[in-house]
C-alpha cells in the first residue's frame, strides 16, 4: 500500500524515513520529492509498504506526529479519477 507523507523536515533523508515506517512493517520503497529546477526537497515523500495492515497501522500512529519539530501528515494515496 502506498502512503503519502507531507510536511517532512528539510533535513530528513530516505534512510530516516524508512526507519520511521519500518517499525510498523516492511517498507518496499521510499521516494522523496524534489523541486525539478532547484533540486530542493519539497517536504513530501511516498512510502510503499508491503501489506495493508502495516500501512494502516503506520497511518494511525504517525499521522499528526512530530518529526524534527514538524507535525507530519500521513495518508493513503488515493488513486486519481480518470
């Protein structure tokens, strides 16, 4: 299940995001989003978790939690309507 994480601090790295989410289950991928022109981290990341139960647990425990002074938002990715 894919999750979107927002309001992440600029200083966080992929490894730290993976460690944060791996407490709830196996993380298959972390993809951090960067500005195309400046390559500055945008404070958002996608986290793919291998099973839905782990992902839902991560959402419950991490949504509105504090990471390096920032209150993060963690939500399941909603597929786009075509």
